[in-house]
């Protein structure tokens, strides 16, 4: 099994992400090759929580140009995680609400 810290890269701290914290919904940037089961197991290993549902979203990188050179910004994958009703909220996010 992969290391949980290799699967969960960072939390996504946006206005939309802050709105979901009250409903126990959190957003994380995850490894592009991670699946929903691996994300769920990694979150339960890192935080003392119970995950009810994991939704994932893949965004392709935009094409950027600078003169004659062109390239892409990195591709990222986000996981929208919903906790169970009896689960505790994640302590990292509590001071941000």
C-alpha cells in the first residue's frame, strides 16, 4: 500500500471549500493516480475520522504561451470528502471557519 501522505497532497482552501466545512465536507488535492478507495483509507489513517463518501474531480492543465514557446500547467486531482454524521470534524480546519 502507498504511504497516506503520498496520496493526500494538500488541503484546498477556497471560499467554496470553507462553505462545506460546516456540513463536514472537505476538499483535498490528491495524487492523480489515486482512486476513491485509496483516498478514503489514507484519510482515515491520517485523521481520526470516518469517511462516508469521496467524490473526485480531475482538471487538465491549461495551455500557456510565452512567445513562441507553449506548455501546460500541471494537471491536478481534487477529492471532495464527506464525513459520516457521528464522525468528529477535522481539527486542522476548525480554526478556519
